[in-house]
C-alpha cells in the first residue's frame, strides 16, 4: 500500500484549487459579468444596450470588455467603446477599497444631438411622486446634498482614453452647428478619493487632439466638503468653429 505524504496531499490539493480557480476565472466569470452588466444597463440606461464579449485573466486580475454600445432610444445620444481594460491592483486586498493600476478605454464614442426640448418625449412625473422636503430648492441646498453623500474610497493609478470620438450637432441654432473632435486622447494620473496622512491627493489630467488642442489640469479633489483646487490650462482652441453661436447670441 502506497502511503501519500502530507506534502504530496497539499500539493495535489493546491493544484486542484488552482485548476478550479483558472476554470472559473477564464470561463465562468466572464459570461456571468456580461450577463449581469447587459441586464443592468438595459434596465437602467438603454433597453438596446449590448456587449460583444467579456474576457478575464484571474492571475493578472485583468478584465476586458469589448464593443459596448448604449444607444438612446429617442436618438438624442449614443455612447460606446471598442474595448475597455481594467487592471485591479493587489493593493486592493491590503487597502480594503478598489485600487486600479490601469483603466484604459479604446475607441470611446459619444454622439449628442441637441434638439428642441418640446420635440423629445419626456416621462411625466406626478407632483405627488416628488418629495418636496428632500428635493434641493437652491444651489446651496444642492451643494449641501453633494457634500453629504458618502463618496466611496477608490484609487486609479492611470486612466487612459485612446482615439476617442466626440460628435455634437445642434439643430436648435439658427445655423445648424456640427462639430466632431477626433481622435481625442487623454490621461488622468493618480486619481483618488482618499486623502493620505499628509492631506494630499494630487492628480494630473492631460487631454490632447491631433489638431493641437490641449487641456491640462493638476491639483486635488477633496470629498468632504466636495471641493477642488489646482491649476487649469487650455490651448490651441479654434474659436472660429463656434461662429454660428457668435452669430446668434453675440451678433458678430
């Protein structure tokens, strides 16, 4: 009779656990995420929401979502992207809040059409359904409401947007205004809602387009009260593109 050593038993048990972990992570987890994500988006954002594929790597804690589409049923807006990649840091298990090494969006697209509000069907809300005691009545009350919200702790070491596309059309102007910004690329470094012991959570945002437009912001964001401070820079913006608005509102 062959007697198996304890070390061999532990090794076999570890191997079985790793195989089970890999099977769940690679083959079970992605379709589950896809199902619940699409279900939630259809119920809360767009009934026509879709996701083509979800991939996951349980050993690198990486999740990829391919070809997400969120079209507005009324045709006013549309949001989507080719691929989103999220890398969860192992620091999540030490900090007890989400820490992301990387969030990368490839080919995000936002289309927005501005039309006469009277042409867009809106859901009628009965006055009795709105609690006037809780609804903010002024900007001061709104600010107080925002400050009272418990903003969750999160850290994103690097957020990248690659080859973004923004399309805007305004049909309410005397002269129809159409503008497309593409490709649009930006990075946000060291974003966090957590203030460290020194009271600092400095972050940096930089957006660029191929035509030379740049938007840069560096500073910090405090959650209680909700506030921000830092420096903002914008350059390379061609104001002649907005001449239809100058024509209507400024009369020159």
